[in-house]
C-alpha cells in the first residue's frame, strides 16, 4: 500500500482555506493528525479522509466539530 502525503499548500487548496488557517488550527489541536518531517508539516491522505469523515453531519441539530465546518 502506498501512503500519499499532502503538504500544507495542497491541503489548503483541497479545503479552500488559507495556509495560515491550517497553521492556526494545528496549534489549537484542530484538524487531522500530521507528520513533521525535516521541519516540514505533512498530512497523510488517510488521516485527512478520516478527519473529513468525522466532520460529516446529517442534521443541523448535530453538534459541529471545530475546524473546516466552523
């Protein structure tokens, strides 16, 4: 199995948010798990997809998780 990684810019583009927003969320403990490799922040695609799945809602009455839905 090949592990696919995304850098900060790629994830920001995927979610239509700024890189600064991702940096702030990361410092606040919001968002997917990440790796720090040689000083670079990388996100595994499987962790991104797991986080996105955790943010799915079927009703507006469900509590909203902080991050891409807030």
